[in-house]
C-alpha cells in the first residue's frame, strides 16, 4: 500500500470510530435523560425517604413511625400543591388560547390548539401529576 491509500484508510477508520462514538453518546444521553426524569419523580422521594432517613438518623422504632407519618403527610401536601399548580396552569393556558383563537384562521386555531395541548402535557409531565390523577379516576 502506498502513502495516500494508507492515510485514506487511517482517516476512514478514525472517522468510523468518531461517528460510532457520537452516535453512542446521543443514545446514552437520551436514555440517561429518561432515567433521570423517572428518578426525580417527587412522589417517590417521600415514599423512599423514611427508611433511609431512619437509618441515617439512627432513629428508634417509635421515632421512625412518627417521622414516617410526618414525611407521608409532607408528600401528600406536595402532591396537592402540584395538582393545584397544574389546574391553575391549565386555566391560564386555556384562557390565553380562548383570547388568541378569534384572531386566527381555522387552520391556525388547530395548530395553536395542538401547541397549547403539548405545552399542557409538558407541564403535567414536569409536575408529575397526571399519573396520579389517572390512578385516582381509574374504575
């Protein structure tokens, strides 16, 4: 093999590794983001804390029982607050959509509606409230 062909082969080999590395990084980042979103679910935070809190604080059984009750109450209050935030956010977005709609053509209204629904869904996902509401309304 002469010099130029050798350099081309080396470049292609290097390019293959770079493309593979970049592709792998994007795939890992996507799955890591999903995993982080699942692990940051605030509802799980207060259901998992009592055992860890009890171990870290070296609580007696009686203290642990009382602390567990308080931590569950905190979790319930936070769930209620998130549900309230979601209702208020949905109301604000709905009122905004209602004010904008008369200014748009029918096809533009449909696009706007989809855009607002997407934003509402993102807020639901971020607040972690929708799944709770579905469980509460399940037959």
